[in-house]
């Protein structure tokens, strides 16, 4: 796609601006300044902003206005950030660095990091409920699908499976696919779904967005597994080799890098097939292809 980088930058710039608007200081929250600082420390630390970009891209591809997808886009980035803060905690992955700088609990202490993650887990539902450019029906549906993707049947449930797998010696491919679907795929899929809802898409199109997102999420996690083995801490902005150090069962550890690459290729091809249901999909096709080939 021509001007892909320019379009990507415009999305990211818009997301950064809106994230600042949604978590500012005010006279009322002055006593909670340290909490807000901890939230923003992780929220504004950079990253690919993949999930909010998908919200905006699906909304615009289906004829919606970017303003309509602003609150859901920021909401999903807040949820993702909360998950990273909690994942890095000593009780979870015990990682000292995230996105090239000390993890939230290293910068603000463990208790404040837990509270910052908690706050970023609930603020998304407030900003969606208060969104000016969404109808009441859209708000209810977005809140429902987002909550489902985060909770017991989504990301948090996936984290539980991941922790349990560390104690197992009989993890198989079906188990890993379920883990990746819950822990990574659900948040990516709901990003696509929320963008479609913002554009008033029909049920068939919303389903196509979900199926695309689940396959993209699977491929995305596979590439993460590969990079954990083949990349460097400087490139990733977080420790490499952490999966092996934590005794995690991954696609790479069970089946090797080549099979993981083959599975990522296949999942990406399937994702692209589902994109055929999306009218103006050129940006999304290019983004999908670039994610498969990313090095860091």
C-alpha cells in the first residue's frame, strides 16, 4: 500500500493525543497524582499501538468516522497496558524492563503498580460509557464484547492457563492454541470487532472482523515466541529468553522455530482471507503482512 507508513503514523499520533486527554490531572484528582503518574508512565511508554490502530482501521475501512472509534481505541490500549503492568509483577513474570525502561513496579513500587493496573482496567469502561460519538446501543455492545475478551474467557483466563502450563509436562498443540486464543487473540479480535461496531457494521461483517483478529492474534503470538529466542533485549525493549527462564511451554519450545514460522504463515494467510469481507482493506492487508515479517 502506498503511504502505509504515513497512515500508520497518523493513527498513532491521534491515539497518543487521545490517550493524554483521557487520563489528565484535574483539581479533583490532585491527591491521586502518584497513581496517575504510574498509569501514564506505562500508558505513554510507546509500543506498536497495534490494538487501537486496528480499532480505527476497521472503523474507517467500514465507512465510520475516526472520532467514533476514539474511546474504544484508547480503552483497548489501557486494558493492554494494565495487563503488561500486572504481567511484569514478581508474582507473575517478574520482568524488570518493559519497552526499554524499568517496569512499572520497579519505578513506582509493587503496590502502586498493582493499583495503576487496576485503575487502567476499569477506566476503559467509563470512557466508553461517556463517549459522545457512540449510540447507547453501540456502547452497550462494545462494553459487553470488551469485558468478555478481558475476563474469565479471555485475556485473564489465558494468563491462568499460561501459569498452569508452567507446571505441566504434557502440554500439546490444542492447549497452546487455546492459550494463545485467550491470552493474545481475544484482545486483538475485540479491537477489530469494536471498530466494526463503531461503523455500524452488520453481524456478518463483525464476525469476519473477529475471525480475522483471532488468526492475526495467533500469528502475532507465534512471532513473539520466535523473537524471544532470536532477538535481543535492545531490539525488543524487554528481556529475551524469558520464556525459557520461566519454564514456559511455547510453540517454539515444543515444536521448534521452523514449525512456528509455518504456523504463523498459515494463520496470516487465513486472516487475509477473512479480510476479503472488508470493503476498504488495503491498509489492513499491508499491516497484516508487515506484522508477520516484523523483527522486533
